[in-house]
C-alpha cells in the first residue's frame, strides 16, 4: 500500500471527517440534523437573490453544480460571494430531458449517476452551514412515460397506481372539467396535439396529457397528468412532498398547480402547502399561478412577478428600450403591491443584456422595487456591479421584499424613475433614482414631501444636505441609492465582514455632520470595494464643509 499521502488527500479526508454527521442518518430526525436552523427566520422576506442550479448534467436552464462535497463547498462559497443567499435546485428527482428534467421517472431518488439521497442530504447540509437556504423546483403534476409507476398503471388496469391518472376509452371523450384556478382551459386556437387525450398502446386506452416530451425516435408525446380527484394520489403527492422536505429543504416551488385536475383549495392546502409549512420557516410558491388568491387561500408565500414579465412582455426591458419608465409604476401598483399587501413576496428571473449599462439598470430596478432577484443559466452570473446591488439589497431593510414604495416626481417622469422605499418595520428609508436614457442626465427630484435630515449615497459615501428639489447627475442608464434620514449619518449598528486576520479603519464623524455636506476624496492605496456600501469612511476620506 502506498504510504505517501498528498496534501490534497489529507485535506479531502479532513473535510469528509468534518461533515460526517450529515450522512449519519438517512432521514434527519430534527432541525439540527438538517442544518435548517442555520438559515435566518423568514429568510425569503430579506434575501436578495436566488441562484438557480441543477445537479443534472447537460441541462440548459440552470447552472450546473457539483454534489461532491469539496467541490460543492467551493461552488457554494462562490455563489455566496456573488451576493446570493438562496439556491433553487431545479428538478432534483430522477428524470429525463423534458423541461430540463421535470419528466420524472422516480420521485424518491436523484439520478443514480449523480449520487444517492444521502449525497443530496449532505449537499443541503453543506449549503446550510454557509447560511444558504435551499429550495427545489419540483413537479408532482405529471410523470414520464418511462416511469415504472406509469408502466405499472398501464399494465395493471385496476391497480392503485392506475387510479393516479385520468383515463378514457375514446379520443372524443369529454375533457376533464375546467377550473378557474386548477385546470385552465386550452387557449383558443392552440393546436398542440399532445394537449388532450393521448393513446397508450401499452394500456390500450387513452390518458389525459397537458405537457409533452420527445420519445426515443424524436417524436413528441404527451406526458400523463396526475388525478387530483383520487384519494390515493393525494396521499402519494403528500408523501413526495414530505420525502423531499425531510432532506432539510427550506421550501418548494410547485410546478404549475394551475393544471392539477380535480384539485381544490382544501386539497392543495392539506396535501401540499400545509405539509411544507409543518417544517417551519419554509418558502412556498405555485409556479405559473398569477392571482393573489394563491397567497390568501392557497397558503403560498410567494408568486412570480407576472405584472413585470409575462412571456415576451417584459415591462422593465420595454422601459429601457423605449426610454420611458412610466409603465413600471403602473405595473407595480396593479400586481406587485397587491401581492405584498396580502403578505406575499415577488420572485423574478433577470434577463440577459449584451449592453452592460442596460443590464445593470435592469438589475438595479428589480432589486430596488423589492423582488427576489433570480439568476438562471441564461442570465449568467453577476459581475462586480451586480454583486454590489445584491449585497446592498440584502443589507438594507428598505429594499427587502415587504417594504413599501412611494413614487416621487422628477423633472421628466417620461425619462426617469424615482421613488422612496420604506422598510416594513419603518426602520429605514431609501431614495432610488434611475435613468432610463441612453445619455448622461441631470435629474431633479421633488423632495418637498419628504422629511429627511440627510442623504447618504450608498455606493460612494457622499453625504448630502436635504433640499426641496434634489439634483443628481447620472451616467447612461445609471442608478443611485441614497439612505434617508438621521440613520444615514448616525448608524445604530454596523456590520463588518473581515478576511482572515483582517482589519478596517473607520472615521467617526461628529453629530453636526448630519447637517453638513461631505464630499468624498479618494484615499491613496484603497483598492477593496467589497463593502463600500457600509459606511463612507470605509473607502473614502470625508472632507466636511459647513454650508
């Protein structure tokens, strides 16, 4: 036996020894076993961003991430450094390739070539050890035609599993009853042949399908929908939800419950949301569901922000391209604000832009209005500016999801967007100013209706004396965030992140600084900007000049 141990081998063994308690038990018995207690209380209301990841290989929708402990730990550290507090694992259950793996073949394991469920639980525990919440996007509405449960349902006609699905003896049989919330009608003129009754040669009869996949010959086939009128399927659905929550998850996004035929609010609550909620401190979202009743009646905590983006209609993108941001405020009032008033939060994926200035403006707008900012694979990873936006959003309660917004008048509302954000607990207010023009602009904001003792610009640390009309110069598609009030000058507490054996120097300003204008002067040799938004003296020296 080779007795030469490399540093890498020793490091690997040490790491595995440190995390060995994670796999000591197949199903965690309590909160501490999963590490879920390490995630902040009601984290979805204060988190800034979600990184959408997948453990599967060769999928285009989400960022690939390793389940191997040491590699996973490194990748999760990078995700956290980018400004994310949450990862969303897309389609974790064993599946094929439709919708990046949502055509599930086995609901009770991950793909065997990736690893085991013990590996998955270990991965969740590693994420929790870094303070990162873990949610999954999961499908319990349809099966792959290659799933053993579906094959059994086809071959044993009156079996329990056969009752999980919806059957007919003719393609002309009546369609399942439509429902305003749980079985949306097929859009008029929609001709997709895989939506409707599909013939199964294996079963010798027809089954109902809404979603589709490609078979081995490359032909589209309908995926069998589950039957939410059947008691046995309801129990199975709850078992699936509980199985995955037992791994230590912090919540779930349920794939398209708007097509759960036979479901009701009572069934949804009993077999889905109440199961998730029973674990405590958990996030719940019904993907594809638009109405606020999913918050008030369905007991979900989050909706996608369909007011800002629905298919090809992207309100923020349109505002950037036209130079007119006024439709954003209208959209927020008609959807976003209604959801927040009901106690829910909003979740929105960001689009990619070739133009970095446009990209930064879109990210800043989304973060400022209070949506959870989500990065899928198409959006890429945040650059330094976007990381600053995410970290600033996370640190400031006025930018959190349940904060409120008041639009402020500018000298040209058809060109600029300015608003005042107030934290849900009233502890902080932040002024946001956005330039939707393709050239530098001087923007004047009417502050006559805002009582403030001062403004602190959060990126560069400039202290500003309040005036009834405040002018700010912004670059092409630029943005600025200002903390408003005495708290902007006299911080009651300070969060500081330091590297190993690190240090920081802070200038303490006298109380009179709240009524003075401070102009930043660059400190020689100052290069680190990772926490420049905490206090102005972190990066800049402050020269205070009395007015």
